[in-house]
C-alpha cells in the first residue's frame, strides 16, 4: 500500500511541478536560451513515464523506482533552480524561500545517482553476478558523499552566470574537508558509472536468448554514454587553446545519450523484445496519452474560441462528438503498431484463425493458413505443423512453402520428441488426446518471448479440432488406398490361384473325359478305370474351389457360424492352435466375417513371423461385444515403437469398418497378443 501511495503522489506531483517549472522558465526568459532545457524536459517525461509504468506493474523490481527517482529528482532540482532565479533575480522578494531553493538545486543533482544504478541492475533488478554485489552500495555511497559535500560547503551558490549567494547552510571550518570529499565523491561517481557500464557489458556477454536481445541496445547506448562522459571530463580540463566548444559538443552528446538514448534503449527492450511482458499496459498507456493530449488541445481551443465568440463551447462539444471515436481508433491502431510492429496483434491472429476454423477443416486451407498467420505474427522464419499418426510425427505443412522437407520423427503418443536445436514445439491436443504439434524456429535477432509463447499456445489450443479432422481425412484417404490395394491384390491372387489350380484341373478333366469316350468303345474296362480317375480329379478340383471360396466367404462360416469356421481353420494351421469358443451364437454376417478374417490374418502372421510353438484363440461374448484374443508364445516384438504392417493395418481397418477396434500387445521374447472387439446385435 505504501508503494502505491508514493506512486500516486509522484504521478500527481510531476505534472504539477512540470507546469510550474515551464511557467518559471518563461517568466525568467531562459526557456530558449539553453539548448539543454528542451532536452531536460523530454528526459524528465521519458524517465517519468517509463518509471511510472514499471513501478505500477512491477512494484518489487527497483528499475521502475530508479527511473522515477531520476526523473522526479532532476525535475525537482530544475524547478528549484528556476524558482530561485525568479525569487532572487527576475522578481527579487516577490516570492519567499529563494535561498532555500538555490541551496536545494545545488545538491539536487544527486538524483542522477539512479542512472548508473539502472545500468548496473537492468533488467532483472539484481546485479549480473555475485562479483558485482559491491557496485550498488558503492554507487549510492559516492553519490551521497558528493551530495553531502555540496550541501554544507561554504562556497557561493550560482543563481545565474552573474549572480551568486552564500550557501545558507555552509560550514566554514569543514569546507576544506568537504572540498576534498566533493572531489572524491565526483570522481568516485564517475568511476562507479564506468563500472556500471562494465557490469552491463559483462551481463550481456554472459546472457543468451531473450535477455541478450533485450540488453543489446542498452549496452550500445551505455557504452556511448560512458565514452562521451569521459570526453566531457577531459575537455573540461582543457585541450588546446579553445576547449570550450569541444566541451559543449561532448556534453551535448553525453546529455543526449543519457537523457534519451538510455531510456530509449530500455523502452526498445520493453516494446520490441517484450521485456516484463507489458504489451497490454504499454498499449493502454499510449492510447490514454494520445486521447488525453487530444482532449487537452480541444479544451484549449475551446477556451480560445470562447474569448472570441460565444460559440466556443458549442464548437468544442461538436468537434468532440465528431472526432473522439476516430481519434480513439487511430490511437488504438497506433498503439498496436507501436507494441506489435507490422505484425498482427494476438487478438487478430486468433480471431482470423477462428473464422477460418468455422468455415472449413480442409487440410488444403486451414493448416497452411495457420502456419502463415503464426509466421506473420511472430516474425519466425520457419513454422511447421505436424500430425501424429502410427507412432510418428509427420510434417504436414511448412511456412514458407519453400522450406526443405523434414523427416518424420518417432512418437510415443505422450511426449513430443526432440525437434532440433533452436526449435520451439507446442503440442496440439483435443479432448486429452495428443494429435500433433506446432514448431517454430525464431530468428536469432527476434527470439521467442512470453507474448509470442502465449500466442503460440493460443493457436495450438484452437487447432486441436482442426487437426483431428485433418487426421480423420488422412486416415480415410489412407484406408481407401489400402482397401483398393487389398481388393486389387486379392483379385490378382484369386485369378492366379484359379488359373494355376482349378482351371488346370478342369482342363485336365476335359482331356481325360475325351480320352475316356474314345477308349470306351474299344476297352470298357479301361474306360471305367479312367472314369474313376476323372471322379477323383473332379473331387480334388471341387476341394480346391472350396478352398478358394473360403478366402471370399467360407461356406462353413455361413452354414455353422463363427466357432465352427475358426476351429476348422485352427486344425489346418501350421502352428498347433487351440480354440475356446463357449457361448457363441449367430451374428450378423459383417460381424462374423470381420472376426473370422481377423483371426485368419493373425494366424497367418504368426506362421510367417512369430516362430511360435503354440497358439491359443479365445472367443467370448460379453456386454454386446464379440471379443477375440489370439495369443502366441513366439519371439514377440516392440509394439510401442512399431507401426502396423499391411496385415495388422488391414485387420484394424476391417474391425473399424464394423465399429470395432484392434489392440496389439507384445514385447521381445514374450510372445504377442492380438485382441479385437466388435459390437453386435444378435440374429434370431
């Protein structure tokens, strides 16, 4: 509460003191004489605004309070100097406390002690490392020594170049000691200022990422300020026969760096590199300032018109009604561009993406637009959208499109894999399921900060539904391709088997029948023997046709049901298999065929790859589901890191088409269990 009261008091006092100071400068006739006067006003405003914003939002960070101290202290010293000049020179005796104001302005410069503290502590409010812990106390101590010596030295106080007064609190017998203290304090403050620049350089060299970018401009400005400070001191001592002009130039450059350069560098870190995460605060402050200036100008114009005509107030009201909203909109737009640059604001990005999401889920539109929006709003030179499928993260979209292709990465379904150095990855989930990721590679001179991270997370939170639909579309396309491929392969296999098997047998039967007819007239006994062979061959051909028919839809499955058909296949399996199928009845054809062919595919895979010695097939009916488990004792495999092959993928497609699901559990050396479940409605 005490900090808030102090902040409010300073916020009220600074504009009032500033107005008083400007009036005194005008009355004294010195407003335009000194070129540093305007710079001082600008400096005070900049330091005051930055300090007020930081102190209100980050009251525990001393940086804001140091800015306020510098701005308010310099303002007080300047107003006191103008006050004493008016009271003692311009209008002697017209206002009281002239000597006291002169005395205060003589040592009020001690407020500049806050400036090397800002340089030493920016941006965290702490020194760069423990080795610099001595620096802030040393800066404060040297500033205090310089200030106290100026308070009590018995030397004349300069009001103007031609007017001086005695120090009202000067102590004559301490003046020699205080003179030495003034030199010690001044030189010490100079040395501590240079040390603060060195501390800042040390912080910059040991920093990385966001902090390095935030410090870059301040390091440059602080270094220039230190150089011009040293040159100002040197030229004040004297170089050549005409040192004054050189000294004036050096001091002006030093003052520009100190008054505008350093706070400007800090403002750049706050705005461009989102230091302290003050985007919204800065935006509101800018809007408020512009609107306040507009209202002030409008009020002054109305007053001016009121002195000339009675229509002044009415004209002011009319102008206010017509221009307030346009001015506010322009102020908001200017604030957005000041805070976010040429990029879209986070609200604009999320709003446009939501509109796109409401229109279509097409992979050809939403995902590329999402990547483009993120690249435009964050300044990232590389943005990619990834889709999680079959234990892999697959790159789907990249922006800009000319980026080199990326490889898929293994994915366990829970944790995003390493996406590469310098790449920030955000998961995209929907209803608790991780569906993919958004990756962003930030520019080296514009790294990812808290504001951009919030924007990235906001887009990722909205992208879950779009990515789920994209995955469904991709899965549908892939399943269609697999179905067409499987149908073509099955047709080719059936054609080959008919051609190589049953067709050849039927051709042989036709030839044998023709021969038997020819032999029957000459040798009936031989003809009878040939007819027996023809009958046997016909039976073989019939059996072959039945075997082929089992690959389409087995008659045994249609006649006797699921349990009998699977038991028949188990007896023919190359690996000994046992079947447990108690309590099964009859079910719809699509249900029975889905379970039957899935079990058949499992047995085929076991025969090819498992190296098993035993297989167990369990068929159960429970909770409206037919469940099957095919368990083998073979070599097994790593199911968590493997993608489905064509056999398992075909089983999954077949079961999913019937509303069911497939699960595969296996570990190397521990065998495998292939399980499936299909809902059914029992047939009578």
